[in-house]
C-alpha cells in the first residue's frame, strides 16, 4: 500500500475542498478524474544551494580581508552560541510587543516574492517554513491543468496544451537573444544580461526542460527582438517577414503567460516577461487596452512589493537593484500610456521615503547575485546611461508634483502651467535639470556610439518638449497680442522637435533604436506646425517645416494607411488644408509651386476615392429609394472642420465668437453639431452606448470624402480641446479583430 501523501492533490487544492490524501482521493474517484499530487520539494537540495551561497559569501569576505592585508585564519574565533538559548516559539511571538500584526514583510525565495504589510504577515509566520507561503505549482501542474486558466481572456489567449513547437531552432533562439541585447536591452535594462545569458544558452540547447516561468520570458524576448526590427531586417536576419514572426511570437507569449497563470504570479521572471510583452504590443493594441493591461502589471508588481525599495525591505542588493529597474520601467510605460489615453501623465508618481529609489548608475558587469553591497554610483557614463537620463527627467517631474501637492491640489490636475508660477519661474526651474543633463550626461556622450547618440537626441528632445508645453500656443490670449519673439521661438522649437524625431527614426546610426521613437510621435507639435503653415503659408523656414512634415509621414506610413484612427484622419485633413494654402499663396505671388510631394498625393487620392464611394452610395440609395442610415446621414451633413485662426485663447483660436468653444451637444439619435465634422470622436461615456453603436457602424469614407478647400476658413476656430479628444480617442474606430490577429 502506498504511503499517505503530505499535501492535498492538485484538483482538491484548486477547488479549495478538503482532500482525504489517499491515492487516489475520494473526490477524484467520485468525479472520475486523474488524481495528481505535487512531488515534495527537495528540501535537502534547497539547503545545499543555500549552503553554497553562504560559502560563496564567506569566500568573498575573506578576499576583501586579504586585500586589506588581514589573514582570515588569524582572526579570533567567534564564541560558541549559548547552549541554553531557546528560539522563540509561536506562542512567545504573540507576547512580543514588537511583533505587531501590521508589520511589513516580503516573503522571498528563488526569484519569487510576496509583499504583505497587514494581518497576512502573522499568517506567514505560522508556516514552519516561510517559503511554504510562496508555494507555486505553475511549473508542476500538467498541461491540461495549465490550460484551464480563468484569466486567459485578459490577453485574448487561446488555450494551448504546449508551446514547445513554437520555439525556433536553437541557433535562431540565440540570434533573437542577440538582437534583444543589441536593440532592446540598452533602452530598458529590465533584465540582467550577464546573469541571463548562460540561462538562455542552456535553455536553447534543451527546450524540453524549460520551466514555464522562464519560457514566458523567452517568448517575450523573441517578440521584442522581432518588434525592434523592420521588415527588411527580419527577412535578412531571420528569413521571414516581420508581420508573420511578430504574430507568431506574440501569440506564443500570450499562451505562455496563460500557462504560467500570470494574473496570480509571484515570479519576478513572469513579471519581466509581461512588461517586455507590453513593449512589443504597445504600437499594435489600442492605447486604452495597453493602459489597462499595464495596470495589471502594476498590480502584480505591487503585490510583490516592487513599489517599496528593496533595501528598506531587507532584500539582497542585487535583487533590490533589479526591482528598481523593473518598477521604474513599468511606471514610465504606465505614464506614457495614460497620456495617450487623455489622462494625467503623472497621476500617481510617488518618490516618498519608503517608495522605490531610482536605479543606480552602474554597469551591468558590476552587479552579480551574491554581491554583498551595491557599488558606488558612477559619475561616468555607463551602459545604463539612457535609463539614468530618463530617470533624471522623471525626478524633475516628481519635484514639480511635490510642489503642486503642497498647494492642496491632486496630481491628476498636474501640468507645468498650473503651478501658480510665471513662465520665467518655470523656465528657471527647468534650467536646473537641463544643467544636470548637460553636465552629467550629454557633454560626455560620444556621438559615434549609438547608445550615447540616442541619449543625446532624446534628452534634448525632451527638454524642447518641456519648453513647448510651458509656452503652449493654447495659452496665447491673442495671436496678435502675443509677442513676435514668443511665436518665433515656439515655431523654431517645433521644427527642431520634428527634426529630432526624424533623426531618431531615420538615422542609420540609430537604426537599432528606431523602434522606440514611433510610440513618442509628437502629435501636438505636428498640429501646431501644420496650423501655422495653414495660417501663414509663406512663413520663414516654411520649406524646412514642410521637409520635416514630409519626413514624419515617410517614417510613419500608418499615418496615411490607418484611417481607423481619427487623429490620422484629422491631421491628414489639416495637412491638406495647409498645403492647399501654400499652393494658393505661391500662385498669388506668381511663383511656380514645386512638384507635389508623394504623401500629399496619397492623402488627396485617398479622399478622392472616399468621395467617389460616397457619391456612388448616395446614387444607389436614391435609385432604390432606401434611406441612408443615421450614421451615414450624420456624416454627410458634417461641415468642413475649422482649422486655422488668428486669435488665441486658452483652448480656442478664433477671430470672432465661435460655438467650437462649447462642448458639442449630442442628440437622442446621435446627431452631430454642424460645426464639428468629427463630432463622434469627442469621447463617449457609458451612458452613450447608442451613439457609440452608430459611430462604429459609420463608414469613415464619409469623413474622408469631405471638402478640404481652404476658402472661408480664416475666421474659424482652432480648438485644442478637440484635438486632445481626437488623440485620446485615437482608436475608437479600430476594429477589434486587428488586435486579435496578434
């Protein structure tokens, strides 16, 4: 007769019912299912590993003593412990006043951690071995059990019994790993390459023995590596088109995440994989979907205590440093996705005394798992220079938010212009961080080094963006009353920003980092430049501005092809109006216009095709006597969108009072305000489901087919709030199938 097992079977444990611990147990016999028990953990092997770690530390300390001229063998021996000492029992723990139930604790072991700072701390103490609180069976369950994941819908994962067949050949695995090291790691530093490299090499040689948590990380690395390449590079280096490879590895990553039960994970490796996956899909999924999934990652990180600094939690230095890198990369991504959803960017930026500190500016080769302490932060450039530079900018924002909160306001209301300070005071504060960036990073960067060059470009671009935001055109009370020097300064900064962004996307030297720039397209700068060109077609440096616009469209072809995004349609309309104004001004001055740029021809052709479709549809409706749908009727009666103007106010630019400064009024049947052709893009509340359904049924060809002539627009309003709404709702018309395909 077999010995009675110690733990419940897997089925009873998941159903949270009592198991009689027989083989098979009565519950499994009743339901006629296989009764599977997890094998006991090899505690002796764990103790052997811990002993080896202790020996390694002792050797390290002895080496340090030897370096100081001390002989470890000649040191006095530590006296033997008191043989009468008795360790505290659970009952004695209750009597100690310092062991309060609200104590903060991180239960940590072998890359898994669980953060508790309430009554559950006392529960953890009740385990004979605290590591039992980290019991995770995700690697021990069968494929059938793993496929039964209640949260697979979160990432739209289809159950798969195994992902082994999705792995590329061993040599291809190492190629993808190398691409990740070259293209993605320098800008993220979410993994420690020296530590991970031997594990990747071992996994590539033996796919069948990869733990599920590590397999998720491998697939995430595959997807990120492919994401960082363009189509030509994918075909040349990997032998297949980028679209096919990206779809394959993103799907495999989602399946692996589901198998690893990521929603309840306490594995740092699985969290790293999820964050890398978010970087791979952020340009594919809708911004709101990415932001929501990022929120899941934030909650997982918080449950593991990553929002508290590892040093204060008593974690090893290496672990604490890696947790800092992971946390702030995740939060930086969260800030950007919130911004793209029209939400406050730094709504929960916290740098209090217990919060996670900024990562240390040291090279990767200075870190190792058994290190006794972190090295001193380097004043020279390291391989984390890009990450360190971005944290300087985040630290600047944290300081401004702290001052904002002192005024009794919430961080959700934060913006650089709402601090009760004058522009000169804000400029003075910004000069301090600019000086830090210049003296600590930029002046030492070598432009021949791609990592240094991208750091220089991003740092200077970020500083220019802050300047633009501080002096944003929406603040101009009046175009005519705004000093010419102010307008010219913003104009020059705007052109410089477009050129810097073009450099990040098109420079051969920065080719390996071009993937990073697409997610940070400066929409407000594009809008301001095009509106200025519309209002003043022959402004100085107009040629330079149009070249920057041409490069922006060339680097981002989806701005033309993806008409499901209202921001692309709106910017295209504004671009056509601006170029039409330029052609008219040149003709009035008897100047022959240059050849029409290809992107202008594509935008015009796109709208001509849409107009022809609309006319054909209208003709068919007239002949058949079938009335047009409400959505199509609304689209047809939309007037051309107001564009440029002469007088600026806080949110509206107009030469006379305009209804565009008031929120649009929605009618019962989803009607449109006559002055707003993009009425359906202003954002929807849950109570407007009927209107949203009408919008989703509307053919965007009707919007594209509008007349985009330039006559009669000089007195119409430029509404920055409207543009904000279009950008926030930039994916409301995207069909859900586009995300599911990946």
